[in-house]
C-alpha cells in the first residue's frame, strides 16, 4: 500500500518516503519569476487569509484580524455571490502516477461542475496552470477559478475556466521539471 505524507511546517510532500515536488515547486522551477515570492510579512498575512477562507468555507465563526478584514469581507462576498457546494477545503492530494502533490484551497461544485479554486492576492496567467496541476490530482475537476481577495473588501476572479488545456500545460511543465532534475539542472 502506498504511503502519503505532508509536513505543513516544512512544506514537504512524500510518497512512500520519497520527497516529491508540489505543484507550486514545479512551476517555480520551470517558470522562474512566474511564482510571486513574498517576504515574511506577506507570507504570514497570506496564511491568515487562507485560514480565514477555510473557516468561511467550513461555515465556522471566527474573529477577524483587522489587518485582513478586507480580504475576509471579499471572501464572504465571493461565497455569497457564487454559492458553491463545498466538497473539500485545503485538500492535500498526491499522484503516484506522476510523483507530485499539492494542496488545493477549495474543491467545490458550481453549476454542477467540479471546480478547483485558488485564493490569491492577484490574478496571473500562471495561476491557471497551477489549477491545471491540481486537476491532475483531482481528475473529476473540469473547471477552475482563481479569486484574488483584495484589501478593499472586493474580489477579482478569472470566472470559471475549463482546465483541459492547463492540465496539459502543467504536465508538460512537470515533464520539464523531472528532466531538469535528472540532468542535475535544479
């Protein structure tokens, strides 16, 4: 039986004791500069926003830190407007076939479509490829959506995006990642 593990502190995913890359690690290595690097303050704030979004998705009450009140309001607005049926929150997933892993912020149903959502501070084209990677890990997901939660209490969104093209792009990036690793270029 295959053993899967994820250490949230070190952000290390393992399949049968073998360290495997995450979706984000693959994209950061293959598309340098495309994955936004943040300082400790913004990483901490992003973690707080993701935790609040997870509470909202699970229907839990919590007190809001004023520093992220805008993003929390934006997240609540998104849930009120889109009304998703939540399937999974902060879902850690693994692929033994492709030997990589990742954690999707939200897996839900919208208009009878299985959708993977990623919370962001801003929208980028690479975010769609990231969703494509998560869709390899959750094959029933045919669509994705990236939602940028803003300080002013509003959000921006990609809308529902078909993931077939981005799934293929991610798999190409994963192949490139594995080749570069094998050749000692990473």
